[in-house]
C-alpha cells in the first residue's frame, strides 16, 4: 500500500477507489495548501493528486524522494515542471477530453454575454436603472453571421467552432490563418492554446492593436496568454470593445488589480470545467492515472 497526498477535496465518488487501494491523505482546507504544507504532504508520499493551483517545481520534487506518480486534475500540465519530473522518473498524468464540451460551452456563453452586454443589462434590473423599454438601451453586437477567430485549434477550439456553425459564423483558426490576419479579420477572438514560453503574453499590446475596435476577446485557456496590463489599457482606450475572461494571472486577481477597473470586462472565477459531470469524470481519470502508475503500469492519460 502506497501513500498518496491529495491537495483538495474533489467531486465524485472515484476517490473511494484510491482509498481502497492506498493510504490517502486529503488536504481539507478551503484554500490550496501553501508551499510549506504542500512540501509536508509530499515528503513521504508515493503519489500526488494535485490541482492546477499547485506549483510542482524542482524544489518540491526534490523534497519528495519517494514520489513516483503525479495525477494533475487538469487538462494541461503547465503547473508542473515536466522536465524535472522526467529526470526523477516521476510519471505525470492529466485529465484530457472530459472537460472539452463544458469549457467550450462556457467559452460560447462568455462570447454571448459580452456581445449582448448581459452583465450590464442584468445589473440595470437589480439597480433600478431599467425604467422602460429603451430603443437605444444596452445595444450589443451581432453574433449571428459574425467572424470568430480561434487561437489554438485543439479539442476545445474545435468544439467552439462546432458551436459557431449554429450561429452561421465564419470561423478562422490559427491552424490555417496566420495570427495577425486572424486578429485583424475577427469580430470575436477566443483563446484555446496551451500556456508555453512561446504563448506567454501572445496577446500583448501589439496583438490587441491589430484587433477591430468593435472586437471582443474571450479567454478560457490560461491567464498568462494575455498581457493583462495591455488588455486593461486597450479596454480603457477603446482599442477593442470588450473582453470576457474565465482565467487570469494570477488567480484570483487582487481586489485592487487595475484590470478589474477596466470597462467592458467580464471576469469569472475559472469555471470552464465546472459541471458536475465533467468534474466527477476528472476525478475518475486522475484516480485511474494514480492507480496504474502506483501499480507499475503506464498511466492511461499521460502528460505530453
């Protein structure tokens, strides 16, 4: 029986399978374990089930001499130093596919909400600003027939494109269209690429300047893909019409972060995969990865 540290209480029933086979400790705090608590949790652990909020770097891995397997409760692995994990012979797994449709749904929900100014309109109802039907009130942008640019055409990007067909949108994707051209031609730009050194701040001031002043940026990928200082400036100056984000850098943003004071901005607390079905399936896959690796077998869903 191996020892496994789980960094948060997670949805679904699959954790019972892990407990039946191994000695499992679950961090039950409302917030992620701080670095000291995370180090203590993995100090003598054979397996780790972690979240995207947990930074698994060289220092942590070197503090866990027995660690053989990491199951990341996420579609990506940018919170884990994969090179160091490989050096130390630590298997790393992810939870792909299961959150594709849920995240694509949310991306399109953000697109629609920003286009039709739903947060502002709903706020007007509650604040009493809605006095009558207004012919010029809360005018938004057309989605039907518009051009959607998708940056990153993997599983989630393709799922968003499928949704766009129902609105008879023209879809541009970076797989076929150069990024600069895509930014210039799109009414909406939706980000679905992984966060890598090459994509960090891919959407910077120069990229935002290429976008149409009527365009809306949607990000359900990773916060670091967008230069948030440049985005705040672009929103204030009207370089683009709006932005809708499910991810930020850092997460959460501080209450006084300048981005939150920008106009025409909708920010959600990273809920792209937050459906009961998706999260329970993520637990099943993370557990399957750990059970396999701790049994000396290849993980069914390894990180790239």
